[in-house]
């Protein structure tokens, strides 16, 4: 989906909290990474058939085989079928389902004591499931629309203009009073006050990140603008680690002196999900052809241009993946099928081709899969060269020139 299509979808709904009086339009667990994985789990549960008739409950999703295989390690929680985890998993899956329902992506109905859901807008759910950046884009537009429909836009705009402690306290108190007055959350001084605080943080920080402004941290005005990792449930984020790296120090050396506890299961899941998404896209829009011309066979292999084992931080970027035929993958990209070995000449071909694929996708495709700036980030990490990040937006000739120079 395009940004305009998302905007069109949201414009067809009135999210005014004063009318719906639903406090669960967003909640504590509704972070971009959680929304993406829950959407992915939903799609896997229904089999990606676009069959809106398939109904499911929160427990159907969290107890599905796909969820059990992924969520346990990814989010570092106790097993999803452990009785002690029921309340936590009910929030983890239930809160995003409520958000999707309020937004109109899912339908919701009460069947006995259980909420039953079905998919209303498959393309948007698929867009959110593809990656965290997509989920964040949707979440930013969705929050903005809810606030606008609810008559709170000027209050939030005042905070982002002033950026003072007083302005922070004012918008926080305004939001608390509004929520208590218009939803079922408890009165001031009750446990509902804590709930308001958790919800407020999820709202203000998404908007703050979008505007590169200060937001909320530990119940107070943040000292600095909100960063991407602060929005996530899983806070392993290499971008923020590298943000402090001096230009004269290599990526490898910097990580040795600033070790990051990597959630390997999480990155493996993200990589697998990205590969699956690229394969679906390539089959649907490119008829399964290889992205590198010359081999008529079906492109059934998705190859990491920069190896996942060496570069986990970019292993899940679509811009680091390329669809190849088995022969291209196991003979050209990896000589003699040795997957631990990279043919640098073919890696160069992959990157130059990927630049053309990304340019064509962004300029002409009905489904935008790539981001030019994410491609620059992939290249900056793969070559350990920050100057890639300085290339002007849309300068594909410049980026291909720099790729060529990197192999001289």
C-alpha cells in the first residue's frame, strides 16, 4: 500500500473518542514491532487466503504453532502455553487486536465471553506485517487521525511547539482529563491514572519521533528527541548504537568497545519474514523472475547480499535481499555452493542490480517495497562507510558510482 492509500483508508473512518468512548484504541503493547508481529501471526493463522470469513480469537493467535515457534524467543517471554503467561499474552496479542479493530482493519464481535475477529482490510494488515517501518508509518497516521477527530490536535501542536516542562505537564494533564471524561478508564487518582500514563507515552512518542521532537521518558519530558528504539518493545537497535560512532572508527571496532546484547532469535525471525515477503512480491509482480537477468529459471532463492551472519543488523532489510535462481545463488553468489563464501564480483552485480530494482519499484510499482534511505543504510553498514548516508535522495547514479568505487 502507498501512503495515500493508507490516508484514504483512514479518511473513511471517524475515530472520535468522544463518540466511540473506547479507551482501547491504542494501548501499552501497541508498539510498531509488536503490531508487525501480531499482524504477521494473524496472516499466518488465516493462511493468507484473504478469506474474510475466517474468525479467530486472541488465544487462537497466541496458541498457533507459528506464534509459539517465534514469539517465545523473540520477545524473551515464558512459553505461550504456560498458565502463568496467560494474562501477559492476553495483553500482548489482545491489545493490538483491539487497535486493529478500532481502526477498521479487523471486525470484532462478542461471542459469549470471547471476542471474535475477522479481517476486513487484508492489504493494510499485510502492509503492517511486512516490517516495523510500515507498522510505524501506519501507527503515526492512525494516531494523528484519532487525535484530529477527537479535537485534540491544537493541544498536541502546542506541546511540540513549546517543548517545555510546563507544556509537557499541560498536554499530559489534558490527555488524562480527556480520557477519563470520555472513556471507561477510571477517575483521577484511581488505577486508571496509571493506564492513562501508559497510553499517553505510546501516543506522544510516536508523534515526537515523526517530528524529531522531545517526548515522554519515565513520566517526564525527555531530555532529547525521541529515537526509533524508544518506540519499540524490543529495543535492540543498531542505528542508535552507531549514531555515536566516530567516523574514523570502524563498525567492527566500535561494537567491540560498545557491545550490544543481540536477540538473535528476533533478527532471524525478521530476516525470515523479509525473505518471505520479497518472495511473495517477486512472484506477484515480477512473475517469479530473477532480479538478475540471464537465467530463465524460477527465482526460488532469496539471497542476503551482505551475509546475515556478518551483518545481522541489516539481515532483515528488503534492500539487502535479492531474488535469484538456485543456480545463480549456489554457483555465482556462493561459489561451488559454499554458503559461507561470498563472490565479491557477483556481490557487486547484485548491488548494482538492486539499485535499479529499487529505483523502478519506488517510481513505478503499485506496491512500494523499498526505501532509498534504507538502501543507503544497508550500504553504509555493508561497506562500513558513512559517506553512503550523505548521498542525496533519489541519486541512483551517484549511489551506483560509489558502489563501483567500493570494489576498486
